[in-house]
C-alpha cells in the first residue's frame, strides 16, 4: 500500500547572501524572501497538510513560483521540511523534467543501461530491456550516439521509452508531460498512460486543463506556498481560472 | 544463522554489484573512442609510479625495485584518498537531482560515488596484483589477510569523509579551493614517494607523525609485506577512521533537514 501523509509542513530554500539585501521584496510571483544573517530564506511552502492513499490522483495548479514543484520535491524526498511531519510509504518515482536523471554525454544505449541498473532491473534482463527501449524509441542509429547530439524530439522519444523501466508506486510528474513530441508513436504515448495507470498514487503539476481532466480526479490550488483550495476538478479549476483572470485584469 | 546473515547482507551486495556495473559503464563512456578504454586508468597510474620511483629513488637501504613497489602501493591509495577529498566538494550541489530521479537518497548518492572511487582503486589494485605476482611474489604472504580490515577502514573513512568534505564546502564555499590546494600539499607532505622509515626528525618527521595519511599508507604497505606489521599504525588509523565516521554521522544527522534545501 502506498501512502503520503504531510502534516503542517513548511519548506524553505536557503541561498547564500550576496551583497546587500535591498531590492529583495517579493514580486507578483514567487514566495516570500526572508533576509537572514548569512542566508536568504525563501519560504516556498507554509503549513501544508495533505493525506493521499492508493487510488488518489491529484493535480497541482498555481502560478509560477506558487510552490507546486516544491511540493512535488517534498513528496519525492528531494527537499526536506523545516517543520511539520512528512511520511511517505511506497516507492517514489519522480519525473520532474524531461531528461532529468540521464547523462547527456552518454549514448541512448548507455543511458538505458544505467536506467535499468538504477531501477533494479535484474542484470540478466538488462540487455533485453535495452533492446525494447531501442525498439520503442524508434531512434535507430541515434540510439548509439550521445544524447547531447539529439534534437528535442529525439530526447522526448528516449525519455518516454525509458518510462517502460519506471516502477514507482507513487508517481510524481512535473509539467514536462506536456512537451512530448506530437510525432511520438502510439506505443510510446501509451507507455505514459500505462505508467500513470499502474501507479497507486499520482501527483501531477500542470497548467493544462486537458491533461488534468485526462489523468487526475482532484486538484490542489497552491498560492504563495499555501493550499488555497483542494477538491474535484469541476469545483476548484473554475475558481482558479476566475482568480487568474481577475489577477491578469488587475495588472 | 548463516542463512540469516546472508539474507541481511545480500541486498547490500546486490546494490554494490549494480553500482560497480554503473561505474564500469560510466568509466567506459569516459574513455569512449580510446582503444584501451578503462585500462587507461591503471596504465596512467603505472606510468606515474614508474616516473616517481625513478626520479625520487635516493635511498641506499631500499633497492630500486622495492622502492617502485613501495611507491606503487602508496600512490594508488593516495589517488583514492585524493579523489575522496577533491571529488566530494560538490556532490549534493551538482548530483542530488540526478540521484533523486534514479531512486537514490543522500546516503545512497554518497554510496554510489564511493563505489566509483572503489572501482578506480580496484582497477589499480588489479594492476598492482599482476605486477606483484610477476615480479614480487616472494613478498606476498600471510600479511595479505590484513587487506580485509584495511579495506573496511578505508571504505568507512572515505564514505563519511566525503560527506564531511561536502558539508564543509556547502557551508563555507571558500574551503573548496582550500581542499584542492590542501590535497596538492598533502601529496608532498605524505610518504607517497619518500620513505617514512628513513625519516628521523625535522619537518618530514613531523609530517610522518602528525599526518593521518601516513598511517593509512603504512597499513597498505604492511598488507603487501613491504613494511613490517606495526600494531600502533593500525590503532592510530582505526582511531582516525572512527573519528571521521563519528564526525560524518553527526554532520549528517545535524544537516539532513536543510542540506537538500540549500541552493
């Protein structure tokens, strides 16, 4: 069983202070900046409480800098909470950005081999999996070339094909899901759906209503590091849209 | 009992084998296009050792061939120590994101990088073993059993030492350059290519006595039968290892709640 329990968690980022602290007032986007003695503290999340169990599919919405990515990172263990309690049960598979966790200087084949090993694919099955990835990606000879020589579309193909190896009970995806190359074949596109269907808990940050409608059943609206609303898409998304429109008009 | 022990260590062994395979793939990619591939690692060490032993051999008490083995054993351990320090100044800053995407925690990431270092050290050890078997087989003997406790000590010291170096450079960025310069200084200040046994006093005497690296170098040479077994060297190295492990553990416990949030 997979489970995420977050209770009153607050997360800050710390940046070493350089020069004076003038001009560090918060803008229209982003979290509050607290000027400390040696560090600048960016209060990315404040008093977040969240409880997710098997079957939950949650979308995160909010403007840039609202704290969506930080919440995803908190669930994935990439950042720590400074206060509150965070408990995650189950294997987490974070998919923050296209190509994260891969090495651009290595070939598609080498990256696939490494991914297999990191994902604990038995050694005896690595070569079979790698061939499957090659087949799925349709990269042909490019599979043997360094990833840094790939076009954006080719990178998407490789990354999507590698999803075959991802076995997370808790799937955490950031907005990169929207940038998939439209020319990707149905098999590769289907892998993404399978991955999402297979996961027990999905947390997905997206600005796209279509993506949210397709994959999540509830959304959490985050603003300035706090949960502003949480509920079914049909209830929360219109409120968020209205707020967004009013905000843009005020500008 | 044996079954239970095997079951408890099996996951760690399996992870270590996986990590060694990863290190091999990465090392192979580093030498992409070169005919000798990963063999360039031990070959370059061997060339450097030959050069050091030819240039710095000035001892009447140690024949040239013995001095070569003395430098060889010392230099490959020195490379491992130097890599522990210089290669650990930006692990969390630069590799945490990669690690998280591949299911590694902070200790897991340090474990993976330790395996990378052990892979390089292992390749050097293989070339040392070949040289020793062919040219110095008379020196190999019972002292080789000391290799296991020696290896356990350097593995522990390297793992926790790497975390200490990283946390220090994160909190005090200026120390990154200090570590780089310090390692260069330490190379000359440690008995890698000069014999500690022939030092009776002066600056070198101080360096031999108060430099922890010299005890680890002595241990390595004692395992190969180049130096006589000296329990006090082992005790001092054990104390240094324990101190590094305790300091590294305390540093981890004290920093784990904010270290991932430093940008």
